[in-house]
């Protein structure tokens, strides 16, 4: 006679409301090539988007972003948005400040301008899309001047120049 012993079994649709939640599905986009921008107004970050179709309108989506080597010759500003450019994660409105999800300022040339650094920017947001239709999450960015990059250093000329990868991961969490 056979026996199966488990601590719990979680249904495909996740645990019931009030049951502690559970991950229903995961989608990830992995970007290993370089992207750059010289745009001084928000534009889509090439290759940094992912879509997911929630199984229930009451479920939430946990969005986690890892930007490897977010670098610039000056300043880069990044925002996490949905496919229709609705910003879902940014700081408060303050006079004279740029609202953003993330950003990097490298200072003047005397500070090295991030020439060899390999900074990593990581952030997440638990979003309630309230739909069972596909939802796209993407990054938008701009520079104040100069050029912004992901997945490479500003100075790309010798053995101190790194190449990394970035990801955007979506997890549907049952309500």
C-alpha cells in the first residue's frame, strides 16, 4: 500500500482569500545586451518589459526589477510603468525635483563619471491591476544630458569595462 504525505497542497489558482497567499505564476524577461539613451524626455527602455495575465482580478502582481550597470555620463532617471505609461512606483511631488522610480547621478568628471563602476539598481512594487486581461510592465527612462546605459560601463574601452544582465520579473500573488 502506498502513502503520500505532504504539509499542504496549493491549488493551481492559488490559495483562497485569507489563506495566506501564494505564487500562481512567474514571468521573467532577461536582457543581456546593452541599451542606451540620449533622450531628454521619457522613452521606453529597449528590452525591459514583460507581460502577465492575472488569473483573478483580485490577485496582485509583484514586479521586481534588477538593472545592472545603470550608468551615465551625467544623470539617468527611470520610471516603472504599465503598458499605457501609467507610473506605478515613484517618489512624491516636490518642487524642483524629478519624480522617479530610480535614478543615478554621477557628478562631474572629477568624480570619474561612473567610468568603471558596475552599479546595480534593484526595486520592486506590489501592484493591483484589478483585471484578468494581460498587463504589461515596462521601464521608461531619460537623461538630463549626455548618454545613459544599462548593462555596460560608461567607459567601454578595456579590461575594466563590464557587461552584465538585467531582469524584470512578474509574480502573480493570490489575494
